[in-house]
């Protein structure tokens, strides 16, 4: 007699359906208040946020003073927000040298920059299987890239139409795909516009943020003095390298000829930095006996120009006006030579050559 057939015991897990997948958004995170709030608003709605912080050679990165980038690693984050750093290298510099949509007030190509960042963020979104993008942009806050008519153009340029949710201004903008698909509750988003931060600060308090960074005006490309140096470089070079850009960040700059540029350190730290940045083709100049600046020249020069650079070094040295100042110079690989020049009476003689 065979044993009676019995129904197998149901597994205790069989009735448990897989939990619904949480929506995932990729956020552009500068670390400033607006991008934090945008990510927080979504995290509060149950969206997992993968925040991307872009670093560029123009001060948009953690640890860079005076830049648009605040260090997001130092910010108190919601558990649903994870941060990733991404470096935009030569491709970003190439874009800044030749932006399709031109520059803002200084050397900031904000439209092309936003389009590139959104395109990169969207590639990352696709790679990790996320659903949509979010930014901390506020309608009307920035004159170049945050205008109503420009935002759709940037999305089109980046190929991300309908996928960019701007939680702080969402109610003032057409619904995005994420809202239409019900991944996000539009009613819980904001209708903030303009340059005032009052509403953001109120929202920050409501969301329990205890402190937030002070507003930053943008990356180094929005700085007028850096902008002038950058445009001088652009006028004389078709292409720029990371080192070319690093040189623009320090020292006193002089354009001697279209092919010849000189940078003088303003203090010991800058002199050491210049020396470290120097590449094979650059020549170094420094006073042989007096205390004074190190200079780096980039570009072809003749004997008269070598003397002119030595005078520049002498005029910023501690020697007395009219005193003979030996200045050593040479390429990295070759032996140093020395030229003796008289310290000019005034720095004003070089004013016309300065890129300030
Ligand atoms: S200020 Fe403009 S150019 Fe600079 S990072 Fe922001 S969007 Fe880009």
C-alpha cells in the first residue's frame, strides 16, 4: 500500500510578492543648497538618488575654493542618496574652448556645459538602469542656462528631452516623463523661481537640514579676471591642455607676443607651483642672487625676449631700482644660463603686456 499522496506544505515565503522596485533618479549634485534640496525632495518621496558630482579643471570640484562645487562628501545626506564623483577632462576643456552656444558674461559657456553634464549623467543613468534625471536648477535663477526658453534647448542638445526633473521649479514647468508615469508625485514638488533663496531656506528647515553652504556665483569661468586670462589663451591657441588651464589659475600673466606667454609667481607657494607645472617645452627664469619671483615662459623667444623676461623677473625682485640683477634661465633638460639686467625703475613699463 502506497502512502497517501499529500499536498506539499506551502513555503512560508510563497505568498510574499517581491517588493515593488523603488524609482531611481540620477541627480546632478554640485553640493550647493539647491541640488541638495532637489535630491532630498525626491528621497523623501521614496526615490533612490544616485548623485553625480562633476569635477572639471575650472574649479567645479570638491576642495576647490571659490568654485561652484561645494564638497558633497561633507554634507549630511539622506540614506537614499549616494554620491559618485565624475571627472570631466579634456573633452570638457575642448568644449569650453569652442562652445557652440557661446559664452555668458565672462568665459562661462553655461548652455554647452549643462548640455554636456546632462548627456554624461544620462549615459550613467542608462548604465545603472535608473529612471530619470534631476537637477537643482531653479527657473530664472541664472541668466544664461536657467531661463524657460533655454532649458528645453539644453535638453534637446543633450538628447534627454522629458527625462530631466527639476524638483524646485517642477510645478512651473511642463510635467516630465517621471511625473507622467507616476514615479514621482508632482503635488509634492515645488514652484520656486527667481534669484531669492528665501523659499529654499524655508524648505531646507522643513526638511530638517541644519546647515547649508552659502551661495556660489559659479565656476572659475564666471570670474572676470580668470575669464580675461582664458580669453587671451583662446585667442592665441586653438587647443588647451589641463596644464594650460592650471597655469591660468595662478601668478601674474604677461603676453609678450602672440606666441609667447610668461607667468610670474606672486609668492613662494605660487613659485613652487609654477615649477611643478612646468612642462618640457617651458623655460624657467629666477633671480640668481636676489630674492624674487620664479617665472615660466611658454612659447618661442629670441634673445631680446629672453632679456625682457629677465627684466620682468628683476622688476618684481627685491633688488633696488637700477641695480644689476643676474637672472638664471633655461629649459628643464638643458643647462642654465645667466643674463644680467638692470632692474627697471617701474613695473608700469610692463603694464601694457599684463593680462589682468
Ligand atoms: S557656471 Fe556655467 S560653465 Fe560653470 S559649471 Fe556652472 S553651468 Fe558650467
